[in-house]
C-alpha cells in the first residue's frame, strides 16, 4: 500500500499570492477600502507585486538555463 503525501492546506503558493493581488485589485476598484486604509493596502500590494515579479524572473531564468543545458550537453557528446 503506497502512501500519498497530501499537500498542507495551510501552505501558501505563488498562485495564492497572485490571487491575493487580484483580490486587492478588485476590492480597490469597488472602493472597498477606506481612505485611511489605502496606505497599508498599497504597501502590501506593492510587496506582493515585487515578489511575484521576482519569482517570475527567476522562473524564466531557470527555464532558459534548462533549455540551454541539453544543447550544451549535446555539443559535448558530439565533440
């Protein structure tokens, strides 16, 4: 009988953070925040935005490095 590891429902994923950013966008468009709350909301939103951009750039760099690796390996075996 094999054990399957269940993901922890308390873990936050990058997708969860992107959804939270979307929720802030929607809530602010609907004027859900009071003026006094906007500074705090804006600070969290900016942090989320920078974090998500950094993760996206890291993922792109990793994919580019991974795509370059097979080509380099192939060149070494043909030499």
